[in-house]
């Protein structure tokens, strides 16, 4: 699934588009609630979840991420959601 968003952003569920290096930086270094998370643990979580990447349509760079845990039938819950400060300044995330 891919969908255009306002302000020059695109949402995609294509796991091949995820910038795993960037996600690991955001989660293991920048997110206080996931400091020190191993790349292996992060990759396992990605593989077992429904992932949403937000991308800048001009550069293609990933600027946001959400991970949903679901049985894909009746229930789901957002497990991870991150939008670094630089994308907030451009209007892609609530302030």
C-alpha cells in the first residue's frame, strides 16, 4: 500500500522501503524509551509487525515510522511510532 499525504509526504507499508539503519538510529539512540535496543531485536519486531513508513516525496528519505502489532483479523495496537523533530517542523506530525 502506498498513499500520498499532505505537505509532500508519502505513506507506505512496503517493508523493502524501510531504512533499517535510520530506524535503528532513531530507536536505539534517539528514543528515550528504546535506548540501547539491539538491531537484531528491532529487525525481529519489524518482521513480525505491520509497518508504516513515511517518506519525503522529493528525496525519498524516510522521515517517520509506525509499527502495529495485529492478528490481522480483529485487533491491532500501535507498538512504535516515531517522527523526528525535523519532520515535525515541516508539518508531518502533530506539535
